[in-house]
């Protein structure tokens, strides 16, 4: 069977626009500063980590479909374009048929907030420009228009482990030769309302926005030096399988690990939230990287950042292999393994 | 493993339908819906779920939920607390699951399409967070139950299903894409069975959104009518039990029909408007036919996306004309949105089940409210209750953002 290779990666995060600032922030290992955001009726603000305004302004912001798009679309586009550009830089051919899978948990929360606020004040004045941007697949639609090529586009909803389902779907399309390349993007945006939701579940969690993108192909020659080795089954949380059990079952599907391997996990230095995942990986012998501990709770974007950071570390030849562990908040635990390839 | 896949079989398996459940404003379950669609009954009425006094349009196909849900593994207390969309999905899923007699099969993937998940709970969360910010009661539950994965997990819990859960949000094509996704999953050999469908409940935000775009009809939904002036929203759910033929025959399951083709494409023309020539619609119909190994002349009935908006219907009619070619004049076409409205994320699944019912019962669902077919339609619209020999049915679903999907079903004899 032919393999699936990572040909390019891209990221937009509170560390900045691009993989380089993401790499720099993660290598420091220090939590990025959080910004207070006011919550109506509350004296104490909530904390979020926003994506900084890009400088210079990326040219794609001026694309007719993106001029009024919500931040989540801009983040998805920024990460997606970087992944494709980094692939082109390594000599990858432009695919005639490009698949696009966008993975989302909360989605276009800013425009949804604005539109519903207007609706409650008076539906007559609710803006018709806002509503289409509230739809979950608006980012996929805009990105498809920007890239001009995708014949196949799906938007998947779920908790952050869904990003790995997105990678598996892209791999299926590639193996069936329905597409020549597949861009898989996880993205989220922030506002006070979503931060308020998160606060209800964990007062110490810091919401973060951004996106991560992985560009997959079947061609080892186009690889950035990384091969997708496996993605585990989805271990769903049920009354018969707790989150801890699901995490353990996912972990058992992945190799034991070695000192020259990396574990990129979804912990975020919050003992209660991390307990299931920490227990599952208590035997891990190699190095660990926890992007959420530095960047914040980026929801689906965080799942994507994990994969981007792991692939970036492999491409930099720092490790022989990297395991991804995503123990989602309320749906499933899924793991993945990437290995360094000779390409 | 999600990846790499197990070695694929030489020949993809045939995928059959062994159970179907449907919930619309016409009724709960196969029988009530079959009778409603067969006679062309319409189910529109004034909206009572939320205040529409300041909206331009004030009606929709709102459904009456039964007081009691079917007995499942969910506690009565939890079942009562489910939001409308989840209740609809549970009713449809339970019907499909029961019909397919899947009670001994627990490791079944669940694939669902939706556009708005538990939007009404999101609205309640918003109201309390903005109007009574110091009140926290119920807010975590609302936030959690708003999430589509929570709703679909409730279905898995209710039916004791342990397989993976996948949620597709390709706007109004979500339900069709979900069925297509599950169909391909079975073709790839990733599973022998799947429970798949779509659901969406009416909500203020979505209603206001369509009203703000002035796409809601003030006079009533009349797809492909020359005087059409918009769509009417509805709500509901539909679920199918899909199974490889080998699996169904192995457990002596009754087979209701077969899915033989699926096509998906993206229309990049505009976020909310289709390409005027229906290029992507033509692409999906052609792709689905190619996957099914049939041509347009073999299709007996087309369940059109047919929303009733000027742009959608003219683009889709053009696409059907182009796809059907000379055979277009012989195609029977109707849009069942004329009966139950546009069900958004549920539409593709509901319309696929309607196609299955027509294949089983051998009639065509009419649009009895149609007065003057748009001359762009070179195909005959089904306008009166009609018994007919229906061997192959095609269902179109097109969504905001350009997500297009076509499913082809074949009668099982």
C-alpha cells in the first residue's frame, strides 16, 4: 500500500502567523501572555489568547470572498496557504485536484454572536451580510474559492480529536486517487461568549484562537520528510467507556516509545483536565510537547497545532517519530503516529 | 485503525438499506410520512416555537413531537431534557435501528449531518449570559448539549452503540453528505454497518438568518413554479441503517433498498448563490451516475433540492436539463420541500428516505401546490399523486457555501 506523506504545514496561533512563531513559542515552553476580555455583568474579566494582527497584512485578506469573512476563515486561510506554500517550496507540484477538510468545534462564533444580538434587538435590522458567515462550512467555502481547485470539501464537527478523523478522511481520498493532495485544517476563533462557556467547565482555562493545517500527498518525493504512519480508532466516551479508559485504549494502540521519539499531547497544565491523558501516557520514555500549555485551549485549532508542531519537529530531524495524543473534551480520544521519512 | 485502512477488497461491496426512520412535520415515522408525501399534503403553519412577530415571514413546517420518546437506554429524565433536534434524531434513529433489528450489533459507526446542532440551546445560553449574566444555572448543560457531538453521543448511548461518531456540517447538503460518507465507508470495507442520517430543528437564529436574506417565501414554498418567491423552513430528521449486502444477508435482515451511487462537489461561485448554469449540480449528478454505473435514462425519479428560491431552482433545473439531455423530457421530478419545507441539515437524509419510500411503495411524491412550472424545466414535474414504476431514484442536495451532493438509490426486489 502506498503511504501518505506530510508535504507542508501551516499555523496561525497566539504566537503569530506562521509555523516559525509557533515553533519559537513552543521551544521556549512558557505560556504566552493572556489578554483580559470583559464579560457583561461581571467585574472580573475572562482571559483569552488572541491571534495577533498580522504585519504586514497578508495579500489574501483582499480576496473578494475574504474581505468580510470572520476571523476563523482568515485563520484557516492563513494556515492553509502556508501549508501549500511550504509544500511548493520543497518542490511539490501544484495538485490539479485538491481535497479540503475543515474541522471545527465552535466555529464562526463572532458573527453568530453579532447576528443573534441584532436579531434579539430587532430581526428587521439583522444584517444579511452576517448570517451566511455563521454557517459552519463558511470557512471551507471561502477557502475553496480562494484555492480555486478543491473538487471535494467537507466540514467535520466534533471535539479536538476530530482533526485526526479529518486527516484519515483526507488519506482515504488520496488512496482512492480522488484527489492529488489534501489540505486538512483545524480552526477556531475567540470571543467573550465562548470564553464564558469554557469558564463554566474550567475557571483556569484560557481560550485561544487560530488554525493549523497539514497538507497531505501520496508522493514521498514531495514529502517534507514526514510520513503519516497510523491513526488509531476513535475511542468514544460512553457510559461503558470513561474518558480515562478511552485514553488508555488509544494509548495502547500506539508504540511504547523510545528516547528519540516525541509525544505531542493535548495536556495543558491543568491537573484535573489532564488526569486521564497523563495516566494513559505515564510510561512514556521520550520527550513531550504540550502546545496547549503554551498557547491555550484552542479547541480544534489546538488539535491541529499538535500535529503541525510534531511534523515540524520531525522535519527538523529532531526526532525519529512522533506520537500525537488527543484526548478530547467530550467525545473521543484518538492518537496518531508520524515518522521521519527519507523524502 | 482510521489509518492505514485494512487491505481493501477487490470489489467494493454492495451497500443496502435495512432500516429507515423519518420525522417531519407530516408525521412521525414511515407510515405517516409515506401517506403525507404520497398525497402531496403540505405541513406549513404559523411558527409557535419563537416570536416571529417582527419577521417578514411567519410560517414554517413545525412538527409536533410526541410527549414520550421510545424507551431506550437513556433515562426518562435525560430523555425529557433533550432538545428538539436530538429528540427528532432519536425518534428517527430508533425507528431505523428497530426496523433493521440492530439490537445485537453495537459496534456500529454513527454518521450524522446537521447545520445547527442544538442552536436553540445556544440561543438560551446567549440570552442568559447577556441578560442575566450573574445567573449560571443550567449554563454548562446548555453549552454541552448545544454541541452536535453531544447530541449524537446521546443517540449512541440510547441505542447502546459504541462505534465512532462522525458529524458532517456541509450546510444543507449535510444529510446527503453523511449518507454518502457512510456509504463510502462501507464500500472501503471500514465497517459492515452504519447508522446514518441528518437532523435540524427550527431555531430563531436560523429563521432570522434566512428571513434577513429575504429567501423565505411570504406566499408559500413552490419549487420550480414560475411564480416562486422563496423557501419555507422546516424541521425534522431521518436515519438509515446501511449495511453491506453480505452482512445483511448473513443475518437474514430484510432489505429495503440499495444505495448505488454518490457524488459530491463544491460550487465555488458564491457563498449563498449557485452557479447559474448549475455546474456543480451537474458534476454531482454525473459523478453519482458514474459511481452507480448508470446513465440518466435509467433514472425514474429525481427528488430535486428544489428550495423554491429563484436562483437555486433555475440553476438546478438547468443542471437537470444538461444532465438528462434528451431523456430530461421523460424524467419525473419533484421537490418534497413543497410538503415539509427546507430541513437544512436533515434535508438530504429526509429526501433520501422519501426516495426509499417511493421505491418501496411505487409512487411519486407530488407537488400539488404547483401552478405554473417554470419554462426552464424541460422535464415534467410530478403534480398529482401518481402510482409509477420506480426502479432508480436520484436525490439532490445543495448547500450554502457550495456543498453539493447527489445520492442514487435502487429498488430492492
